[in-house]
């Protein structure tokens, strides 16, 4: 039971840090201003790791890799910790085990990206119905817009109700199911005892 409590606490802390790093990465990628309450919170919680990394990790095609790389590393370490805490015995060659951990960490990172997008789209949709003039509404709409745009071209509005967020949320659920299957694909590289 103590191991499960420890795993829960570490999983929550690692998940929070990963989500903040991904939010920073995504806001910079979409060129969204950090001059708002959420932006300031994201910068404050991630500056301690991103600023030093920027000296060594260059950007790639305008993407802030100093925010994305530590998020991936956190997920790889979390996967390794979780497996070892659950009694995993890593066997086989070191390259295969490392490849399995890196792959599972990447899948977990993508899963966290999907969860973040899920929250942004859901928050944007709810605010558009309940409180369209909320200070958070423009930020969430700007974050969700690039992902909703392709669906808005295909899904018609019915009685002035935009159903594209519902379709996108359904697609994100399918992506989560595919990621769960892909995570299991890395199991042969690791022997979990």
C-alpha cells in the first residue's frame, strides 16, 4: 500500500510538471501571449528547468525543445520508476530496454499532450456556452482553434451550435485507445516480472 501511495504522489507531481512544460511548449508554438494569469503560472512553474536548458538545447523549426525535452525525460523516468516499483526485472540487452523505456516515455508524453488538448477543448466549449466573456475564454479559444479548424470545415453547425468540439473529443478518445495499444507494443522489450 505504501508503494501505491508513493507512486500516486510521484505520478501526480510528474504529471503536473509535464503538463506545465507541455503548456509552455504549446503556447510558444501557437505564439500565444504569456501575459495572462495562466501564462504567468506556466512560466513561473517551468522557468527553473527551461531557462538553463536553453543554453544547451536549441530550438527546432521554431519549436521550443527546451520545454518539450524535459517533459519527455520526466515521463521516461516516471515509467522506469513505476515499472521498478511494481517489481519489473529488466532483461535483455541494454539498448532494447532503453529503447523500450524511451518509447513508453514518448507514448506517455503524447498521452499527456492529448489530455492537455482534451482539457483545452472542453474548457473552451464550456466557457463559450456559460461565460463567453470570461478572461480565460480568449486564451482557451486561441489554444483550441488550430485543432478545431479542420473539424469545423466538415461538421456543420446545427441551430448555431458548433458540434466540432464533440467530434474532436471523440477523435481524442480514439487516439488514447490507440496509444494504450502502442504502449503494450513496447512490453516485449521489457520483461516485467
